[in-house]
C-alpha cells in the first residue's frame, strides 16, 4: 500500500463536505462508487458493487457496498466498514469552509491563537488538520486502497472482502441501519459466513504524551432514558393545589445524574455515569401557572445493560424521585401551615408508568369508540416540519397520547428516546471471538517487534460507532421493551430488530491516531498513519482471514 496514494485519496475525500445530514453524503458515496466501478474486477462483476438506498430518507442518500470474492469460492467473509459523513464545521467560524481543504486550513490556523497542544502539533508538521481527516476519512481511504488491492488479486484471498461505507453515522445511523438488512440477506440468501467486522474509526490517546496506539475489540452502547413528568396545573398563588412538573424532573435529575449505580464496567475499564441531555418545560408560552409537563432525557453508556434491564432501573429511579419530590412538598406545606390561617396539604401519591402501559390503555379506550390512536399519531407527525428533531417528535407523541389519557393524576412516564446503540463485547466465549483475540494478540507482538509500536487493547470503542449494529448480544426479551417504550416507534424511529437478532459478528476497530474529533482542531497523526498503520491494518486482515 503506497502512502502517497492513500494520502492523496484522503485529501480528495475530505474536500467533499459530506456533513450529516445532507445531500453531500450521497455525492461522496457516488464518487467512491465510481472509483470502484472503474476497477476491472467490478467491471467484470457488476453485481458485486452497489449503491444501497437509505430507506425513507428525505435527502435521498446511499451507502456504498462492494464485495471482492475470493478465488476459489468460499463463504467466509470479512466485513470492512466505515462512515463517510462528518459533523459540521461551525466551530471553525470564519474558517468553516476551509476546514475541508487541509493545506489551506493549516495556513490559516497558523495565524490564530490555538490551544498549546494544537499549536505544537501544527508547527511539528506531523499532523494533518481538517474536518474528517481523523473522524474518519483517514480510515475510509485505507479501506478503499485495500479493496483496490484485493480486487486486483482475488486469488490471493482466503476470505471474501465486503466493504460497507455508510452515511449518517454522526446523526442517527440511518445508513448502517439500512445496510444491515442487506447483510442479513447476503447471509441468508447467498450463505455468506461473516467471520468478523473491521472498522477503522480513529483511536485517541488516553493522555498527553501517551505513546500507545489502540485497538478496540468491542464498542460501547448508548441508551437515552426518558422521564416524562406530569404534574398538576395551578396558579402560583395557589401553589399547594398543584404539583410542579419541574419539581418531579429535578428530583429525577438528582437521583440519576452521575449515579454510580448506573456505571457499567468491562474488566478494569469503567464508563461514565448518566448525564442529563434534556430538561424541558413543554409549555410554549409564558404563564404564572405551575408547569404540568416536563421531560428529562439522559445519556446512558452501556456495556452490560439491555433495554429491559434499563427500563426496570428507570422505574426505580422514577419512584425514588417521586417520593423525594413529595417529601419536599409535604415538608414545605407543613412549614407553610404553621401559624397560618390557611392550611396546606399535599394529596398526591407517587405513580410511575411505562410509556407502553399508557399507550395501550389509550389505544384500547379509543378503539371502543372506533378511533385509532396510531392514526392520530401519524397525522400529528405529518404536520410537523421535516427538520424537527427526532427526540422532539417522540416527546410530542407522548403529549398526544396524554390528551386521551383519562387519568389526570400526576405521574412519571418512563420510556426511551432515539437513538439506541447496542453494545458489542468480545466475551471470549465463542470460538471466533477467541480466534479474533488471538489475531489481535499476534498483531500486538508484530507491532512491537517490527515497528517499535506499543499497541494496547481497549475492550470497547468508547466514542459510539456503527459496530453496534453487527448483532444484538442478548435475546428478544432483552430488546423488545425498546420498541414498546420508544414513542413513535415505526414512525419517528425504529431498528430492524429481527436483523439485529440474526446477526452475530465479532468486531474490532483498528484506527489511526489523532486528536480533537468534532473540534476545529481535529487532526491526524501523519507519522503513524503513513507509516506503520496501513501495514498493521493489512496484517490484521491477513490474520483474521485465517479464522475458521
């Protein structure tokens, strides 16, 4: 693999501003497709190169799928995957457009006041700055070069090499979610046997001066628990006659934010606790009425918890928060009543329900009168602007369901907001998991002896990746609560649950080194990228291809 070819290809990929979500993602997909289509292998095997449409996509985007089939024939297949989209460049301000032209961007960055570490890296000349250079067009370029080599010599392959390059990874993973259905079809209709999936997301060092390079043998999961808090309206002058939904949501925050009970672990690695990403009063106009509906949404990283486990924990959080809020309110009422002519009391009792429980009750009630809750939700969603955030759509669906819910007492409704990323771990149980670990350990020895590089294993790629969708490590009962408790499932958001349950592909991420993904100082370590990295990538593929 020639470094010059890879570097020039990387610059070409970066120059297309494939910000997600946008039509530019499809432009880049078409450029990549056409490059591969020019190779003799794909001219002779046109069915092995495809543009896969992203289902129901308002931007008309496509993913690129290619497969080079080994000669002689084999069912064994290694998947290479990556994403071609990037986050926007707003953080670069007046240099936003230049961020897609790394040489010009570096010249302009040199005129700015930069963080010390970024300034040092820029002046060293060993780093390439720009949007997507590290996350993750560097990996895409290496994969494309490798596929080109494989296509020229399919008789040298021990396995088929399948390539999936998707868009929308930085948004809601629509590209990958459409693509896994294609993988499932290949598995069932062509009998392809997926040995492993290799991703090339950039890997970051753990601290300044860290000389290790990293390889991840799993990927972290992500859930977004929702607590829809319903209080009781009241004029603020009659405070104790109502229940402020903000109080309920604040209590939820106090119980769940940073809770050590929710920290997931894998060996010596621990992953951050829950963090609140949403806390919204759902009123649209100012009023001196106690807010009656407030939603709180949390980021939860997982390497063990399934949606079923998380839902049970969420119910406990909601009950504890409700008790906390009522205790505070009762103490307040008691103090208020001391020596006052008007005595205050708090009549409420804690109530916690899942979204599915509320939905099913309303659905049954409406059906008795010949009305359809699903139909009402579809009409509601049709009326929303296309650009409405998916989380706001889901939250709005809860509000629509509550309009028809007969019980008006305060309640905390628990459910999930999109998106969901299942975790994938190398459990060291299945033969191919063990074989993949052997391949990684062999690569670690090679990196040290041949290149003087210390390659260290991470149990999970911690930045969230589409490797999550290479199969769900659990059974249907662990996964199904997600569908029933995500408002607007099937209309706002869904996952191909059957495909997730049928696929079970061991994963590994071997990425280049760099810093500051998603920041205006995003940069790629060229010394490693144009030195040992491509050879280590190729060596890992050779080792994996020997797995039976």
